[in-house]
């Protein structure tokens, strides 16, 4: 039986190690939490970024601290419980949520537009378009 939480943790660690040093340093500032299932506004949620982005300035309250939560059971379900698809979903979701920390809104991250920094440029290149619940595996978005 696959331990989806363990697999998600290992995948995030691998992604972080692969980031360029200047981005990795910033990425490591954002703790990543793993939770079984997520729902937001009545819909299944794969991950969420909460707190201040780098554009918001320095947090002054605990609830302003940046953090990412990945919902491993929801990710596994979205991947139809296929390990390779799950790893891809974790990668895309983590990089998408990390992109929020660098100041990108969801529209920018989904469509690859509005790149404002080297970091957000790098992060955005790894985001793919989701069509319904079926990700377009391996499709990188072009430059804008």
C-alpha cells in the first residue's frame, strides 16, 4: 500500500533540491504542511498558500506567516491513485502554491502570464494548465 503523505513529502524535498539556489533559499522559508483532504468553497482542493507573499512585506502576525498545505488524499484521488500521476500533481500543485509566495496570482500561474521576477518566471514555467480534473501532463506554457 502506498503512503501518499510520505511520497508527497519526498517529492517536495526533491523539487526543493532541484530549484536554483536563489529560489531554493526563498522556497525554504515557506513551511509545507501535509493534510489528508482539502475543500475550499465546496470544491476539492489540491493545495493552498496562506499568508503573506514576498510582495506583501514582512508578516507581523502569526496568521500572516506564509505556508503551503498540500492535500495528499485529494491529490491521490485526482491522480486516480497512479503513483507517477500523483508525483506530477504534487509537483504542479507545490510549484503553483509556491508561485503565490513569489507574488503571482492564480490567473498568472495558470496561464503563464504576468511574469515579474526571475523566481516567478522559473516557477511559472513548471505550471501546466488544468482542464477539468485531468491535468495536461508535461505541457509547458509559452512565454508571454
